C-alpha cells in the first residue's frame, strides 16, 4: 500500500471519528489506489460502494487539510462523483 493511501486512511478516520455515516463511499486517488469509508471508518479497499469519488492526490490532500471544500472541488471539476449524490453530500458535510 502506498504512503498516500496510508495517510488518506488515517486522515479519513480522524475526520469520521464520532460521526454517523450509514452509507459506503470510495475515494479513488488517481495513481495511488482507493480508500473505502463506511460506518466503521476508513480502510484501503476497492469494493463496490454507494458512491465513488475520484480526485488527484493533491486535491484529496487539500480536502483533508481543510484548504479545499469538497463541494468547491466538485463544482470546480477537481472531484468526480459517480453514484448516489446524496451520499456524496452527506460525506462532504462530514469532511468540510
């Protein structure tokens, strides 16, 4: 597993701590791999989910650090969403 994926799992677990997320989502980090988020937190994986969000490592890192709002990333074409938009918005609110 890449260092980027390891860091993504750690960052997502910190943001998800104490949050109620009853869906599944997958972050595909271009050129690195993917991370799945569910009610138990985040882990490296590539299983089917309710929504798939795809971004560059730079965009993902900016969202995790709070420098880039997930909605702004989507509107600016830096974050692609495939699947349930409601799930994506729920996750975006947790990450913002």
